[in-house]
C-alpha cells in the first residue's frame, strides 16, 4: 500500500486539503471508492477526493444498507482506503453509531484512521437509502448535539451534515434543519434526494456554506452534469455507489462466461492485465525496499495479455 512506499499525509493535512478542494469555486467530483484497489484506480484516473459510501460498503459485505454496519466495519475500510491512496476521504457514518457519546467515539476513530471528513445524517435506525420510501427522522436538536460533539472532540475532522427531511418535512422543513446544522458547526450540508436543478438552486439561495449533491444512479434525482452543478453553485458532488455497481455487474459477467465456456480466454481483453495490476500496486517500489526480493519480470510471451 502507499503508506509503506510513500510518506503518509497526516489527518490534518488531508482534512485541510479536502476543504481547499471544496472551496475552489467549482463543483468538485468526489468519486466513491469501496476498497483499496478502487481508491488507487480513482487516483490513477485523476480524482482528487474520495467517498466511502455506507451503501457500497454494506453491499461489498453482502448486506443491505439499513444500518447494520458497525463502527469497526467503517473505520477499518476507511483506514484501508486512506492507506492505499493517501487521498482525502469523506466517510458516510450513517447516524454516527448512536447517541452523542457514541458519536464522540466514532469521531476519534475517524481521526485515527486519517479520515478527512465524515457525513452524518438525521435518520433513525433502522435507516433507509436516501432515495427510498419510509424514512424516519430524529429530532432536529438531537442532530445538532451530534454535530456539536464532533466539533468538540475532533476539531480537525470536517463535518458534512446530511438531512433526509425533504421527503418527510418538505423543502422548507429541510432548509430549517440545514440552517440549524450550519449554526451547530457543520462545514458542509447535504440535502438528500433533491429531484431537480431548481431544488438545488433553492437550497443554494438559502444556505451560506458549501453544499453537497448526491449523483447516485437509479434514484430520485435527475442526472445533472458537473458543469450545471458549477453554474448552480453546488460545491461538491458525490458518485457514491458507481464503482461498486460497475464491479459487481462486470464480475458477474466474467463468472457467467467462465461457467458457460470453461475458460477465461475469450474475455482477456476486458480484464486488467498483470502489467497494469503491478503498476497500480507499485510492486517495483516495494521490491526496491528489500534487496532480498528479485525484481519481477512478466512471464515470457504473456506481456500485457496476462
């Protein structure tokens, strides 16, 4: 992982770097990375900030996104991603894993994992994906106390306050909550399950701090491109589960091909090659750290096809 062959950035460096990117006067694309490999691929393709989705992490563990993840699950995967990429990571922590003292423990764990920012929401547990029906909210004051607790025990950790109240209390109810969360110390607000450009324009008009938009697939929100988000004044846009959906869909296709044809030969062109894998993992950098390891040479005649 990167943390062995490169100097790791501190949590404070990653958190300040995150906010610098947010404030660059453009909509910042924040790509979902559900494991260490996907974080390295995100870095390789030019993304600057990563997002760990509770939905993607849950799915990668074979469970639905209804609040079953533990703090250990989330902190462990966050640590893996930050170590691999050395990039600012925004982590979905659902409701903070309980009441204010539980939230305090969560915040300290995230700082130890070098997480740049956490996203905490105002849903009750069991929760729902933000684009589904049947969401239930905690009292506004309870969410305020959680934000204040994070600010108190982990002042370097950036806070994204998500509200699912649009579907429950309407636009004005949600705006009131987002303003309260701003006053409590949130750095960024996240109005979940907006439906249109006009919804985002309205939130931008009412809220004075950075705003996050969720560009998940197959949800309630219209597909809006980064140029339009910049024009509206939205500061960052997450693509939370895209990497997991792509990985799952393509792995299933590969499994079917091997099962039906008895070989992977016909799908080699759609696979990451051995050479590409070693380059992404920086294998030679690791080998150079230990003189007992011979430098890897690709199999003769295989090259990029292996």
